[in-house]
């Protein structure tokens, strides 16, 4: 749930956004202190997992309303125990990853221009009939949780070291090429569950979100999806049609964007299985890695 220690800031141009460490108002700083004290008194605070950056994610998600942030945080801690998050991190093995990739590609791949890890999901390639032959909704949700945990404890710290300042959010691309209304409703339950976990259990992790190849009739689906999302989340989402390359390349270096999305990256194993990114380098070599220089790793869960 927490990231490792924030890197030493080496980027001379770095200015933390409001509500982050280094850019808190006096009332926000006081609320953070009260938040931590209340969690300590109620037995929910874990110094190893709950650094200030983590606590601030929950405070920002509730607009620094102390009582609402406490309720959200405690509900999350209870959920972690009930869902067995620590055990998932320790032992869950998504052995079917390479097969699932054929029918529902979901993967992290390098960094955007601000150092965010890029997450790509190809909903348009989804084949529900084949997918449920090799995995289950429960296992997909456990994989999602595991990836969120790795995002916080491995990917964000590595990206932060690479660019020389804290990186706290992702850049997501959701590709809807080929998606039909029926196809969406086939996985409506899974998509809704994933949205709830992202918002309620891993708040304030979205930086940029691009929905590309939005088909005719997408407004019907979007009106439903918006109802699951917080208005702040909705405001971060850009809905693009088939002429999306200019927008993506304004945010993502062309060498980091897979070639089939309009970039120039052609990973040897295929971008969806390469897990390319600075998180594959030893910690001592992550510092100062160029945004355009990412190392391919072994296929991961």
C-alpha cells in the first residue's frame, strides 16, 4: 500500500503539486498530523507501510476532510485483511499470463514524458469465451490487486529515481478498437469491480487517462461508466477517436509507445509481455535513467 522512501530530488525544475509533500498549506499539514495521530490512537497506523505520501493520497481523495479520510482509510485496511492482500503479494502466481495476453492484453510499458509508468489495456482485443477457458474473474481481480501493489512498491519508486523527483501516478491508455456494446456488457461486472478497487483502495494513482478508438455509440457505455467514478477521476480522462496519435505523442515519447499505437517501440518479446521499464534495473542503476531508455524484463504476473 505504500511506496518505498521518496528519492532525493535531483530535478532542478521539480515543483510538487498542491497537496503533496513539499507543497502543503498550513491547514493541510495540520490535517495530515491529526490524521496520523488518529490512526495511531485507533491502532491502524503502520509506520512501515503508511508513509506521508500514502496518507496524503487518502486525504486528497477526500479533499482533506479528516473524518471522511479516516473512514476511507480504515475501510481500506479492513478490506486488505479480508481480501488477503499481503498473501496475494507473497504467493499469488498468475501462471496464465501469456495465454491471457492473447485474449485481453493488460500491461505496464516504459514511462511517459513526466516519468509516469504507462499502463495499457486493449479491451478491443477481449475474447470473453476464450478468456474464461483459461482464467476466472476472481483470478483477474487478484492479478489487478497484485499489479497495484507492485505499481506502488516497485514501479513508482523506480520511475521516481529515474527522473529525480517523486512520481505518484500512472499514464493509462485504454484501447477500445473493435469494442462493441455486447462485448462491454460481457465484462461489465469485472470492469466495475476493477474501477471500485482503483478508486476506493488505491486512490489518487491516476495521472493521465486516454480512451482511444472510442467507437460510435460509446456515449451509451460512457454514461454508465461515469456513474461508477468520482468526478475528479472523470475530469482526468480524455476520450479520443481513431485520430489519437498526436495526443498520445504529446505525452509519451515515440520510442516508448508501442508501434501498433502509433509509436516506434518494438520490444523483442512483444510490448505486452516485455514489462519494459526502469523497474527492471538494479536500484543503484535506476537513478537518472533516461525516460527513453527502458530495460525489458522477464514476463511478470
